[in-house]
C-alpha cells in the first residue's frame, strides 16, 4: 500500500505517525494503518506485508467485542465513507477507520497481568512496578496476583515514561485517573479471559482514551500485536522469555545486533519479516475465529 500516493492525492492535512497516517477531514479523522513497523521508537526501513490490514481488522473486532464501552469508531466500511474517498477504496479497504475527533488524554493506560518488559526490569530493582508494591520472589513473566494499572506519560518523541498512579492523578486529576484505571482493568480482564479460551495469554496491553463533550471514549488501536504482548498458552512457562505473537520477535532480533537503537534502523531480513507476518496472522485468526484472507493458499 503506497501511503505516499495517498498523501499526495487526498486534499486533507495529514499527520504521519510511526505506523499510522491520520487525515483530518474536518468533522472526523481518517486513520490509515500502513505496513510500517517500529521498535525501540524507530521505524524500520522495510515493513511487514498486510500488517496494517491485520491491525485494523483486529481492532475492529475488539471494538465490536467491547461495544458497551464508548469508542471513536464512526465507520470501517469504505463504501460508506465520504464520496471524496471512494476512488481510494482499494487502498483504504481493511486498513482504515473513520473516527470521531477527540481530545486525547495524555496518559498511556497500561494493564499488566504478567511480569514482563519494563515491568520486570523495574521489579528487579525495586520489587514494585509504577509504585505498586509486589510480592517478593516473583519470576520473569510470572502471572501477577491480580492485574495492575501502570500508567505512562505520552511523549511526543522518545520513550513514554512509566509513572505512578499518584503522578497520573497530578497530571489529569483524581476523578479522570480513577475512571481510566477502572476502564483499563475492566477491558483487560474481559479480553484476557476471552483470549485465554483461544489459547492466547495477554501479558500486558496499552489503551488510549479521549474526551468527546466531556465523555471518556476508547480511541486508537485496541488489543493488537503492536500494543500488547500475546503469548501462546500451551508453551507458557514463567522464569524465562516467552514465545509470542507480537513484535517481540522483531525486538529480539534487533537486540542480537550491534545497533545502538537510534535512527537509522537496520533493514529486517526476509525471515524476520515473514516470521512476524505469520505471528500477527495467527494471533488474528485465533482471536477472531476467522481467516483473514491473507494466507498464501488463500
């Protein structure tokens, strides 16, 4: 999918993110998921075929699963988009969403059910994660006694920064912070239970929320391999790194290189690209119970 061609053709302001392009249509936004992939806050020079389609279709599935929670979706059927977009239907199909404009709340809402990633690193030093004291003796990737809410700041550039709940309160106020914590843990618990039945453990995930007329709504992507750690339940074993259906596969490859994690990022070899695509595709198929129409045999 040529995002450059789309950008040059659509008469709307565009904001280019790491993996998504956002077009301002005036009374709504058009979010287009490209096949770009990022790791360590760097965009790789080559992408993952069909990644944008898989992320969009999986987010749409979860928005439907969580339909009782207000969200930003207006339309995902390109034939029902404004007429000016119809000639781009082939480029937009399955990888775009028409959404409400919202005032983005400047807190990343992270739910953790297992001790991994930055949470594991912090625990090793402090026996806590984002100010939440945890039992001693926990192992890498061990399931936590109960899921925890660990917010982070949204940074325009560089890494988001983990903060305590009290620090989040100081940024956005107690009532809003409490609402975000309740929503985050509610969504995580429901999704984790559903995924577990389909052979996937959701170790952790992050959500974004916005405000529309003072009402909190769920925005951006939801429970995708880009925003979550998905582990196969049948091979799970605490005390070590886990096999995954997410971009940890890419991170692990990059960690093996002599690369300082600053741009320009190295190109991904064909086997890493293919392996990542297969993992994203399997996560989609397991979670939705349907084929994505993207298998080589399809």
